[in-house]
C-alpha cells in the first residue's frame, strides 16, 4: 500500500515531507490488517482508538518491510494502540527502550522494492555535499495503469461492499487524499471530473473513518488509522 504514497508524480521521493513518512507506516498497518495478520482487541473503552493491537497470524507475508513491521508488533510485550504504533514505527518516542521499534528508512526500502520489481529505477544526482536520489518510472505503462485504476474506482461509482480488493483501494485513496497526493493522479481529467472524483474520495474517507457498530476487523483498523492521520499534527 505504500506505492501511491511514496512517490510524487514528479518522480521523486519527498524526503522532507513528514506527512508521507507518517502515512506510509499507517499504510503498512492497514496492509497487515487486510492480510489478516493484525486485529484490534476489544477493551473496556468504547473508542476503537483505545483498543490494543494484537497479532492474529504471525505468518510472514514475503514483503520485507511488512514482515519487519509484523515482527515488531508480535514481539511487543505490552500491547499498544494503533496510533501508538504509528508513532513507534516513525520513531516518535521519548523512551530509549522503545527506539528499537522504529522502522527506519521505510520510504527508501519500499522504493528499492519497486526497483527490484522493475517498476521504477534509481537515479543519483550529485548536489554539492550530498547525493540526491530520485526514482523515475522505468515503464510509464505502470503509471498510466495505476492512474486509470484510481480514476475508474472514483468515477464509476463502485458499489460499497466488504471485498478485500475494494477495501484496499478505498483505504489507499483515503490515505492519499489525506496527505495531498491524490490530486496529481487526477490532473489529466477535465475540471468537472476532477471535482467529481475528489467528492467521491471525500465520501469514501467519511465512510471509512466513521466508527460505526459491527465493523469488520479490517474496517476497524482502517477506521482508526484514518482518524490518526487526520488528527496528527505534522
């Protein structure tokens, strides 16, 4: 789920954007939930954001960054909430004993994973005292295909259901909308269709971030993660 949130459509990593860093780690938790690896455990609190995260299935997924995230949650002796886990993975902690849960270089590692799959490539530019790394698309077919999938999803009024594929795309779009990387995907559309697509994204975000009764375990995680992104002070 990190792909759409890692790259601007100017084809470089936004290393100075803490919003992206926070959202990437949030997306990892959503992906683990959609893969059936983590769930929220009901507690005395009525608020989902206060429910602790538990590992339901510790089987590795095969994606190194996801597996490392799952391992960190599994090895935590004191259960933590989803907002707390996002902070831990971002390294936003005060206690030195919790630094080990920091998921370092997540953006770069996710980018390198896409490089190994042939989706993007690595370019290094020397800038005085440092090297600046960019990740252009290796084949623009991937960019075109992804943009088309997003626009079709937003404009074709797909019915709301609980199928994993629908939920994954809806969650991805909601996060992208929150961190302001959705609009560049829609820039090729006429203004009227852009507005319609953004209205649809707003509706999806509203639906997925509402803690209504009888949410599925996956929807519970998505709901709390989206609320955490909305409430975080970057």
